[in-house]
C-alpha cells in the first residue's frame, strides 16, 4: 500500500472498485431524492381529490388530461397521474422499509448483545424465541400479525419489525460471542472495566459490519414484503398507497390490456430493490474482513 | 540401461493465473523402470505433486502442461485424445493420494468404488468385478475382505482406508503407480507396514513406483533412485545411497542436515535459512541462491543439469565436494 | 489390544443408539411448546386485542344469538379460563362457522388444502428438476456464459418479489401471448377421492403459470446450493481420485459429485416446503387458485374471522409438523447431527 488510509477511506475506495455497485448507489440516491422531494417534483398531488377528474381515468401514457396536464406514464382508475403516484408511493415504501429496519436493528442489537454478554438463562430465553421465529417464513409471521391487527402503516411497520429483529439478534449474538471469547475481553474483565465500557467499546463495534450488511439486504427485503402485503390488501391503507398497493389497484385492468397502471409502479419497485441489493452485495465484500487484501 | 516403464522428458506445467504465470513444473526429466522405485523429494510447493498430476493428465485449469514428453511404454501420453487418456488412468497408471480420509467418497460403499474402477476399463460382470475387488482387499492385508466390501469409508481407520485406496490402485494391475505422500497422514507404525507392503508389491508384480514425499527418511528405506525438486525443477538426481550419503546440491545437503539425528544430539538443529520462493513470475537464475551459503554472482544465471560424478546429476554451479559434506 | 479406532467406533455407536429417542422426544417437546405459544399468540390477538364478540360472532346475529354465543364461548369468564376453553374447542376441531360460507371453518380449510398442496408440490418439483441440472452446469462451468447467465438469473429470482413476477407472467403469457390461462384451477379429476388438476391437459395448463411463479424463488435457492456444493465437491480429493481411477466425467459428476451434494439439498427442500406453502398465499391470490392461501386473504378482506383463526392454527400446526419431520429425517441422514444434538 502506498500510503496510510483511514478505514473509512479504504471502504470508500474498495466500494468504488465495482462499477455495478456504483451505478446501483447512484440509482438509489436518485430514488431517495425523488422520494424525499416528491411533493416538489410531482406533477400532481395524488392525495388531493380536488385535483382529480374521473374523466381522466385510465388514460394511456403520454395522454393529456382535461386541464392540460400530461400523464407521462398514464393515469389510474381515479384519474390520478401514475408518475406522481409512484413518487408518493416511493415515500411510503421506502419510509416503511427503512423505519422498520432501523427499529428492528436496535431491538435485535440490544437482544443479541444481552444474550452474548449475560449468557446463561438470558441467552437461552432470547435465543429460543429467535429460533422459534426463524423457523417460520417472514411472510407468514407478518400475515398472522396483520390478520390479527388489521391494516395500517403503523401496524405494517410493527409487523415488519417483528419479522426482522430475530435475524439481527442472531447475527449480533454470534459475532459478539466470538469477540467475547478473545483474550483482550478477558483482560478487560480482569481489569474490572465497567460492563458498559466492554459492551460499547469492544463488543458493539465488532458487531457493526455484519449488521450493516444484513440491514442493507433487509431494507430491500422489507420493501418487497411490504409491497407483497399491500398487494394482498392487508398492508398499508388505500388512502396512502405504497408501490405494492398501486400495483394491486391496476391488476384488474392489466387483464384488459391497460398494463401501465400496474406496470410502471412495478418497475419502480424492481429498480429500488435491485439497486439496494447491488449496494448491499458490494458492501458485504468490502466489509468482510476475510476478503480484505 | 533397460527399457523404462515411464520416461518424462523436459516436462513443463504452468499455471496461468490472473496475477501472472506460475511455473509449477519446469524442465523436469526422469525415468523409472519396471519394479523400480523412484523417490521424488521436495518441500510443499516444489512441484512434486504437480509432476504426478501432469503424468496423470489431471492438471486443472488454469494449469496446463505446456511442453515436454511423457512416454509410457514408448507412447507419448500428451498426444492421446481425452478418452484414450481416460483409459490409461487407473488402468496402466494408478495414483494414490495423501489423505486417506479424503480420497474415498464418503457416501459410496467401498464395493461401489472398487467395482466402478474395474468396469471403467474392462467389460466384466458385477460378480466377477466383486471377486477381483475382494482379492485386492485381501492382498493389501485387510481382514475379512468379504464383509468389508459392503462398508462405508468412515467405518475404516485411516490406515485401513489407505490400504483400500492402494487396493483400488492395484485393481487393474497398472504398469506404474504414482504415490503422492500416501503415508504422511498415518501413524508411524502403520506407515511402516504400508511402506513394506508397497515395496513388496512393486518388486513382485514388476510395477514401477514413483513415491512423492517430503520425508527423506521414508525414501531412504524404500526407493532405488531419488530426484530432489526445488521450485519446480529437479536439482539433484542419483541413487538413494549416493544422494543421501554424499549430496552434491547445497539444498539437498540442507534437507539432510535438517533431519534431527542422534549423532548430533545436544547441538542446535540445523535449518535452511529463509523461505521457499514464490513461483509466481520467478526471476531467472538459481532459485535457491537467496538461501545458499555458496551462492555468488554466477548463480544469477540458470544453472544447467551437470554430471560431475558418473550416474548422478546436479543443477548447481558450486556443487559440494566430498570433503565439504563431512 | 484392540486397535485404537475401535474405541471411537464403539462410543459413536452407543451415542447413536442412546441419542435417537432422546433427540426425537426433545424435538416433540419443542414442537408442543411452539404450538402452545402460537395458540396463545392467536388467542391474545383475538381475545385480548380485538373484541371477541366482534371477531367470533356474525355481525348479522340478533341480540339473543349474541348472548347465547357469549355464554357458549365463555366470554363472561376470566381470560385464562377462556384460553383453556379456546384450547379445548380447538383440540376438538371446533373453531366456529365461517360467516361467509356458513360451514365449519376447519372443514372449509381442509377442503381447500388439496389445491394448495398440489400447487406447492408442483412448484417444488419444478424447482428440483430444473434447479439441480442448472446448478450442476453453473458449478461445473462457472466461467462459461451459460454458467454466468444461470447465476445472474438466480440472483434476480432471489430479489424479485413473487407477486411482481406473477404479474409479469400473466402479462406476458396470458395477456400478450394468450398461451396459458391465468385464472383458477381448471377442471379437476378425482384421484383417491381428492380433486387434482394435473391429470387433465386443461388442468396442467392452468397449473403451469402459478407453479412457475411459486417455484422461482426455490429454483434460485436450489441452483445456488447445487452450484456451491458442486464447486466444493470438485475440489475434494475423492473427485480427483475418482478421475484418477479412469472414470468417465459423466460418472464422476453423476455419481460422485451428485450423491455428495444431495444430502444438504434434500434437507433444504424439506425445510423449504413449509415456506412454499406460505408463499402460496401470494401466488394463489394472483392466479385466483382456489387453495387455502386465497381463502385466507379473501377471509381477511371480508373479515370472516373464524376462518382466519382456524387458518392460523392449522398453518402453524402444519409448519411444526413439517419442521419436525425434516429434523427427524435429517438426523437419520447425517449421524453427526444426532451426536451433537445429544451432547448439546
């Protein structure tokens, strides 16, 4: 190596080695900006019923509405602009995915660290829960919860948190256990350093790289799961449609050849998920200590 | 000199990796006659195993035999079509590998693994093949071979498994057996038994044997001739007694010296300084010169194999004389 | 003196004998625990969070009916007693009548089960019979373009949501090309008293798209497993030894490699069968396949709560059964698991 790099510089440099990952990151950044500034850039506010006209419903892409607005991607059965619907839908989809993943990471991290640090009974109880939960597929757990709780954004987020936390808990526990057995932690325990210092200064930083990788993949999985649940009609409510719900709304019209109502939100969903996965793939290689040169 | 079973001439096997060309085997020549045992000695990475794979035609990409002739009974194996080469493998040349825990397929019964080796080369019935398999097991000293045939490899001990592998190698009465460190993973007593039996089998059946090892003490009691390999090349060649009693190459001398012996008890163990060089884009010149006390400016050139003593060869500008060894 | 390995063989043998029943009993106990836990969760969901009167009694019922039902369900009793009553009725197979169909919920679900199982089996079959050859190919020739194509395809298969792929299949093969039906199960034929689709050509045509859709994720999984297993196996000495014996490459790959990678693949196929049934919910909804999955979504949409409760309990039991069966089969296949379980 020519000169000393900070770890962060190395990670950035390694990440930039893959063109595919960089383009994934670029697309993802664009998507995030669109979601963030949706109200500013959307041709229409799809939540404002006053702006909608039933006469404009189900127009093909490129058509013009009664008030001269161009529907670049067509309009849906309410006369809503699909493009604006996608922009606002991205907000919901990304918001639900990111919020649920963040909460689940915090819960899983806490549980995993507790299990690894205290061991014994605490470990046994936490890991038994994790094992039970991981023996069921995510979609089934989310379905059970939403079937019992009913629709809603908050409830969907809750279901996605419940689905995800176990992955993080298991990952954190196994990484922390490996670290805990190392001699420097034993030395720290012998020096009677406070537990909080051992946990936060030694265990936590070592758990972060795998956690970041899994969390990135999980954001994509959470978005896909939310879309699936909303498509099934048990996720977010119709008043604030996510991409999945937009797709559901157009499904019946697709069979009669009006493909655009479902198709374009579907493409948006696809691009989002694939770009996150590309970034996650490269992050995994970059943060994996075994692959470091 | 009698007709050799196998004659290798100027063999070169290179690996074309992304980082560059690795010359795993470079200009290797030797021959071995019927009933004779040739020891191929070297450290790991010296190219001795790759020489064996090259003869078998089992070099995997990115590796490739790029030059040389491999003459089995006068016929160059490199000119054979893949299917003809397949018929040679396991039939006229057999190979035994280092780790008996790994060479037998763990999920197939021993009889399956023996019968398929027979039926790959001869159109015989299952019953006849089974009988030959049983005889082969008996010949390598496996008790109650009939019952052991239907066992799985994990039901055998390491030594017994290596005997099974040897039995498989013997099944088709090959002209040549290449044994790649077959006793390294075994206990010393079992190693002794296997060495004894291999030697006996080679002598009785007239099979030529190439014994690849890093262990000079194994070679000392077993082989007739010895080739010492270093960094892909043969650096010394001669009869076992000549080479072990009076090595010509400084590397051979170092190897012999680093074996702990009773005569030098109490003295610090001698070792060869430094490490084996990386074969990746190896610079020209003697590959041993960085570790050699006798090296000088001349060693920057490639030394050729020379024959300072009749019947022996050495690849060195400054071979040891008899007085230097003592 | 006996050879040293005899001792090892001996102890391994006894560990095996003793660990078998312990292992199965332990698994059974775990399963019962999980079932209790899940039933408690469903109970809490129905009784504690929602109002059970709303959930379990038909909204069209009159006041007298409601009071009779409250007494029958024991809703005037303390919660823990209600749970016991709930458990007792569930064990007796009585989870109420469907509001929508007015027949016992359990009966309704059991009627729909064959359709789901047929779809799940067809999808699993597709995943196995396509996935193993494709995975082998990708493992044997990882740098060839078909090898790379197969891997790219499997990465896509992993990241695309099932329902999205289903929509694309409908759009392409049903709407644009008009080759295959996208709706329903088609005519069924009775086989041992169970209605099945795959015996008539029309039924098979109806089965193709949903089964493909459901198979895609598992197909990707099996391709990856097979490829990784193949590449791993090819590096092993036993493959080199098999080649050194002069075996044809067909036999080396078809017997030596394949037999070694089959153990993990069979296990994963078994373990994933439950998740195929779970994902059938999505596929059935898209293709209007009349199985349990479509039933649960329809029931959630019309708030047919007895069916929801019954479905949840049945699917959880089904899952526990599958997991239990796979654990036992796996322990039979691989002695190392039994030994470590007995110690652990």
